[in-house]
C-alpha cells in the first residue's frame, strides 16, 4: 500500500468528547456574559404619563381655505356668464374634494374660455389647478384640489346628469355585499 492509499483507508480521528464539552461550556458562558452586558446597557423604563384630555375640535384651517376658494370659484363663474351653476358639498360622500361645482356654457369656446380664465384666477390667488378636456370644450374639468369644477355644454350636461349622481344621500344606502350571521 502506498502512503496515499493509507490516508484514504484510515478514518479521520474524532475529537475527544471532553474537548467538545469544554468548547460548548465556553460558548455558553460567553453568551451569558454578552446577554448581561446588553441588559445592563438598556436604560431603566420611565413611568408613562397619561395622555392629556382632548379639547373640542376646532375647524381646520384647510376647511376655511376650501370654503373661500369655493366661493371665489362660484363668483368667478357667475361673472363669466356661466349658466345654471350648481354646487355640491362632497363632505361625507367622497374624499376626492370638499366641493364640486357644475356649470353650463353656451358653446365649446365659451366652456374652454371659462376654464382657462378660472385657472388664471386660481393661480393669481395662489392655488394650483389642472385642466382636462379643454381641447374639445364639450366637458372641461378644472381640478383645484379641494374644489372640482365641471364645465359643460348644455347637451353634454343633460346627458351625463352629474347632479343626480352626486346629490344622492350615500349614508342611507347599505353597500355591504355579504353580511355575517
């Protein structure tokens, strides 16, 4: 037999049981020491004070801002000869805005011009607004954040009838599909 064959034929030596036990004990002691150090490093817990009682809620400044913007928009649309101005309070109905204003223009050009002029007035007052649909002028939406304005031609407004959709009392309707027994 060659030396190479001899090393393959002999099984490797097993470590002594005492050495293994000694290594385990040493590792356990080390773990206990680090755990006690971490516990000592944590600060003591402080007593928790009870939360102060809340006072009656005041109306948010954003609500007043939305109402002021809403009033300015309705006044501006009236000055621009908008017909049949309808305002819908969306509180409790939707989170997309606080108010929705629907107005009719006499022609596509009138609708687009009212939307553009409204955007300029909002910008002058420091409000950002986006316009959608001004190219066709049939239905233009001015999104001013807290107030959404829909400007229609008369035929388009009667077709979509948004007043009927949004004037519904949503709180009285149960939209639950399945009820637990």
